[in-house]
C-alpha cells in the first residue's frame, strides 16, 4: 500500500514533503523516506518507523524538488535498506512506489544476468533499475518502456539527476493525483487528493498506465503509447488540515466519543415526510431483487448487519461477501452490489467493484472519504459524513455505516420511521457514561491472551466486530463466533483461562444465548456479558456484566458496539499497546 508524495514549486520542497507525508502516514508507517535533488545530485534520507523518527534524524537540509514515501511493507522486511525511496544501481534515479510488481522476481533474475547488482529485497528496486535500463535521455520514454514489461498494480514517482525540474509519475490501478495551482507556481503529487495540504489546486487523477511529467506549475500526461492526452481537472474542496485529539489521550478514544454526534450526522436531513432521501443519489437503485454487500474488515461487518436490515426491514434477500472473495462468486442477475469502505481506497474492495461493474452489475458505494477512488468508480455513493477517522482502528465509521445502512433498508422498503434510530445517540451517551466501569472490567480481563466473542443474529456480526477491535489493538487472540456454533468444535478450547465475551442484546435469541452461556460456564470460562437492562438473570451466570439500554433488535448493534470498542481500548491501554497505530497495520489497505 504506502503513500507517495512529491513537490516542485515555490515552497520549500523538503518541508512541504514532510507535511504531505504527515497526511499520508495512515497508509503505512513501517518506514518513511524522502529523496530530492541538490546541485544535480540525489540526496536521500530514510528511517525505519514512523515519520517522527525521520524528522528526528533528518540529514537533508535543502532540496530543489522532493519525493517522499511512507511504507507498509509488502516485499522485504522492515529494514532501513528496504525503505523507500529506492535508487538504481547507477545512483541516477530515486523512486517511491505504492503497489506490487508481480513479476519482479523474473525481472530481477534477468537484470542480474546482465550485471545489475541489487541491494534490497523489494520489488521497487527492480522497477527502479528497469527504468534506469531503458533510460536514454528521455525519462518519460524510459518509464513507458519499463511499464510494458511490468505486471501488477502500482503508482510511483521518480526523479532523475539529469532532470532537475521534473518528477515523472505513472499509475496502474493504484491511486495517484496531481494538483497544480491557478498561478502555476507549484505542482503536488499525492496518493490521496485529500492530502494536498489544504491548498486550492486543479487536480487530475492518473489511471490505466498513464504517465505524467510534472514540472513547476505544469503537468503533461501521456497514455501508454506515449500519445499526449488532455486530462480533465477537478476542483476539490480543500481539506481542513490536521485533525486534533481535542484533549483525548488517543484519536481512538476521541472518535469513540464522537459517535452520538456522527450517528446523528449520518441520518439528519435524510428522512423527510416519512421517506428516506439520500442527497447524493441521482440513480434509483430500488429495482434490484437482491442485494450483495461487500467490504473488508470492519466495513464487511457493517455489510453483514446491512444484509440483516435489508431482509428484516425491506424483505429483500441479501447477503454479504468479504470483498477479496466476492469477485470470484456468482451473483444472480438484478443483484445490486453495495460496496462499503471508510477510506474508499481499499484495494480488495475497489478490485471487486471493478469486477462487478465489468459483469454489468450496478454498484452503489457507501464511503466516508470524499473524492476517493470508490466514490469515482461506483454508480452512486452515499457519504457517512463522519469526519476524518484518524485512528487505524475504525470506530465511528462503523456506527455511521450501520446508520446509513438502516436508512438504506428503509429507502428500499419505502415505509417505516426513524423514531427508534433517533434514540440511539442518547443511548450511546449512556454507554459512554459507563467508561470508568468498563475500564475497570477491561483491566481485569487484560491478562488473558485468548477470547471468544459470541452472539446470535444481530449480535453475531456485532461480536465479530468487537473481537476484531480487540485483536487489532491489543494483539490478543479474539474470535467472534455465532454462539450456536461454539459447541460444534471451538468449545474444546474453553477452560478457566479462556474468557467468553457474550453479546446478549438480541431479544429474539435471548433464551438460546443464555443456554450457550451455561455451556461455557460449565467448562470454567470467565464470562463477561453485554446485556440489555431487562436481562437481570444474566448476572447469576456471568462474572461481569456491562448493562446496555433497551432497543429493538435491528438497532441493538449500536450500544453493544460502543461497549466493545471501549473494552478493546482499555485492554490495549492496560497492555501498553500503540493504540492509534497498531503494529503491522495501516489505515488504508491499498494492496490486494
Ligand atoms: C478495523 C479496520 C479495518 C478496515 C478495513 C477496510 O478496525 O479499520 O478492518 O475496516 O481495512 O477499510 P475501509 O473501510 O477503508 O475499506
């Protein structure tokens, strides 16, 4: 995945590049690096770890142009030598890359036979040397020749010491945007159009092996045969700059606390005169006879809840598929595909969308980030309006997703009301008020390394989501199971060192989950139950209970989710984990 940034213009390229990388760090933080030109020579500085490490140890002072990179490792360990930018064996090119060169091994073998020596384990170094091999004075032509030999998906930016005023960029499937100001005094390259430092720019997006020569205030774009092409530019809303923790210790905690308001933002103005209206939809998607939700991780869990909403509230057969698997499945004709993604950049989701569209299915996006790839590639998009989610661990985006999905089910059904939904923000406040108690309980459970999370119906995807939160930020083994499934194998793992977190808020299946709890209690599991206030008897079975406000079954995921988020947060805190940027992860996963 990774983030790439580049700058030529009136401002200090080095400082601008650092600011750009700050905004792209969500795409990976295994290592960071910057390269630029100084007096006709390439200068590079790179460090393992977050951007703050690079800033501490920065050896660069002045650059004439700059490219930068923030890495989520794919090929090669997290080491200084594998960090980007990479250089060719002649030290004339520096290159930053997002994506994967699938045939890098074969290309490397071939070049090694021709005498090229490689320093790293990366596919990027292979790409850099390939371009160097084809270079005969024209950088764009060298890139074009190299692209015809490369398999995979990528976006990259490079500079050459003999071309002091240009950065050459190219993209296949991975996002790359270039912005130029009205006065033509600067050009910025970024993996994310929202990382243009709040500047008002005319922005274009590269696709399908397009190559661009980027100069100060000027961009020339070529297709894969080197024919010049006129690209349409867009004027995007300038982002509002870096978000703040607003006094909370972590972005995750701040974002958990934002939920009463972000949920409101997701439904306000969208239910008028008894009908749901999504302001951004020009197409009517309701002629579909079934719906397939796709997404990854947390967004897939939202899709699982969305499928239940569609069936229960609108009577439309629905299911969800994990996006990386969805593209291989057969779907009945007249299926509407709903792609859910907070970032709108998740490669697995985008690839599935492209596949579904190529098969003729209509695809609706549900997304938080404006101008992201998903929003440009779907037949329509509903926005979450949750504001920037900074913490890698997704919280407020999930509850906004299920709010939008609830409305979406009402939109399909053409009837219903949102009276119960409107009570949810206040109910979440009630859960947030229990924070000290949840912290106390989390402290007690933080010594365990294995957990089962279990639930039925609406609580099944809800418990999978809660288990995901715990494992990603606390590094403990937590698995979400349909409670009825435990006895078909997993229960063999249960002992007094294996707590069960039981999500009991689905009324329809309440009696069954109580029986399942008896089964795990009989085998010695410590039990934490998340239960609605009326289920008083649960305290005789569970060791600890987090009490939740009463609501309907479809709306039960909200309060349970927030309690699960707080539980995961405080377990991670107790275990001393890096909560906002957990190891091995990135906010936006742009490789398949
Ligand atoms: C978990 C988490 C991930 C993302 C997943 C999809 O807390 O954040 O599981 O939900 O990578 O990301 P988006 O929604 O951006 O497509």
